[in-house]
């Protein structure tokens, strides 16, 4: 058995070679981290604590401040060497109430939620249906002036989230385009895969010079009800939103660091975001990422020695309204961005990780390949052509930091994303352990490696 296993290891793509950036000892430690993670429920307990004691964490809300204090205390209790906060200032958007109804012969209430960034106001008008954003964009202004635009785009369920990407700018720019054509309101079928009667919020933005109009999303069953009513004749809808921008707020990114033993100025980042939308408790978006990355950091903190480089676990402020914490981190740390050797963010729920890649995008890159080898026992495949940086990693990657992708199964993510069903009961404790194992292995090896991700390995 032993000889066979050894021969198999030598023949394997992932066998250690003398020139490889990771030593057999580092890989042994990774295997140990992986096994400890799979037997440890710290990640789930962190998610339970955040979603239970803080609840929804709308940026700028009273809970935002409590979440920052919670994260700081949590990092301290988990054994990080250095814990600190960095201010993040942004305009504050508030949701107070939201209501909608079909009026007239078929009068009935509709389930809606205001989109983040929507102004308040009460509007009533006939709805005009568009199947896609492109159709709305192509429509003559006369078709929608004085009416409520209804974009009825049906997003597809996919494992990698490409169904959401394909929805494109329906939510982000739809209201602005509708307003620019003279519509009085905007209603969209939620970007959701849930059959439940819940509506999904999310940020929208009005272009310079466009007067904002009330903008909301309705649930899938409500959107389909509207389509059936439209088949019978014109439909009038009344939309009553009380929400809007209200001054500025300063929140904080919260950072826990393990200080590197040899190259403390070189930094590996694993990240999540602390804020959430306000209907659920932000369990999959993104308390899961907070729990996964904090628990991975804690496992590394418990090793007998620190990795060569520093590991920063960052809980970013206000991702939901435009990556604001990450953008301000990239500005503040512009002078040391070249020492940020790689970063990854967990912001796609708690589904298991099935694929790994880095910005090297090269199947022969020695360090990526070795890390992929250490992740393979978790059922994670090296996919050198796939993936990209998590949302909060984008501003850092734009400033030059390499990224890693730990691709999670998001098949069920859009049943919950930004709606009232995003609660703790949807989080599977064993899936969280699997994610923690992958993040611990990745972060340890990236922080311990002799090479970094900028220099491609010589071709074999
Ligand atoms: Zn998120």
C-alpha cells in the first residue's frame, strides 16, 4: 500500500519538486489545517453570533456600529496579533416603509421592496412591461412617459452566479434609464431564483442630471401575477415608498492580522463584508464570509509558529452600496499595495467550494498548482481559466494585487440574496467547515510560500 501510494504521489501532477515554492513541511501543515477545520465549528458559531446578536446590518444604521464593535471583539477573542479599524465614510440611505398595489378592477396588494438608492414618493400609473434591460433602453420615450416601467427579466439558476451577471444592469441602471425617458416609477421582477413571495433589494444608481424616481422590486409570484393581469388589459399600479439618502455616515473596516515571522510587511488578504441588506439577517450575504475567514485565521493563529508573511483578515464596511470599504482601503494603503501578495474574498454564501484559480491564470504556475494540490482532497478542482476576484478584492486588484478565486457552489444563493429569507437556518454547518478548510489551506500556503504570485514559474 505504502509503495503504491508513494508511486501515485510521485506520478501525480501535484508531487513536490525541488524547485517548488512550498516545502513538504508547509504542505504537511496545510493537510493538518484542513483536517482540523473539518472537525471545528468555529465558523458556524461566528455566523450564528453575528446574525443573532446584531441581525441586519444596513450600512449607516444603528446596527452598523454594533457590528463593527462585534467584529473587533471577535477578532480579539480569536487570538489575532493586531486588531484595528479604519474609517469608511459614505452617504447614508434609509428605508422606512414600502407598499404597492394593483389599483382598479383587479385591485390587490403587491409584495415589493425599495431598491437601495431609491428616493421616496408615491406614484401611480399604468405599467409598461419590458422583458430585458436592452428592450427598455431601446424604447422610445413616448412609450413610457408618465407610466411605471416594469422590467420582467427572469434570471437563471447557475452554479457559478453567471445567471446574475447575465441580468446585467436591470437593477443598477434600469431606474435611471426609465427616469430619463419620463417614467414616473420603476418596478422590476427581483433578481432571484426563489419561488417564495419575497422581494430582493440591492443598490441602484441614477445618472447625473436624471431626476430620480421611486424604484422597487417585486417577488417572482407577484411579477407573474402582473403578467397574467397584463394579458387581460392595462394594469395600473400604485407605489408608495418612504426611503432615501440622509446625510453621511462613517463606519469602519475591521481588520485582524497575524504578523508574519520573516516578512511581516508582505500581506496575504482574506476578506468578507460586514454590512448586509436589511430584510434578512445577512446570513449567506455575508455573515458566512465573515465566519469562514475569521475561523480560517484562527486556525492559523493556533499553529506553533506564524507564517512567513502577515495574514490580514478584513471585514469590509459597506460592500453592498458600491464596495465602499474596499475602495477606501485601496486608497489608504496605495503605498503598500505592491506588498499585498494576494487576496481572496468569501462573498457568495456558504455553499461548498468546487474550484480554485489565481490571477496567474496559468496551469503551470508552480505556486498556484501546489496550492491547488493541497485543496484537491476537499474536492476542489484547479480551473486555471475560470473565476475572478470577489467584489471587495476588485479595487485592490485594480491597484495591482494578485487575486485568488475559491469558487463556491452558488446554485441556491439567489434564493436568498438580498431578501427576507437570508437567515441562519439556510447555512449548513458542515458546508461552513469545508469552506473554512479551503480558506485556511489557501491562506497558510500563500503566506508561507517562498515565491509569490507575480512571477510566473518557468515552464516545465
Ligand atoms: Zn455580499
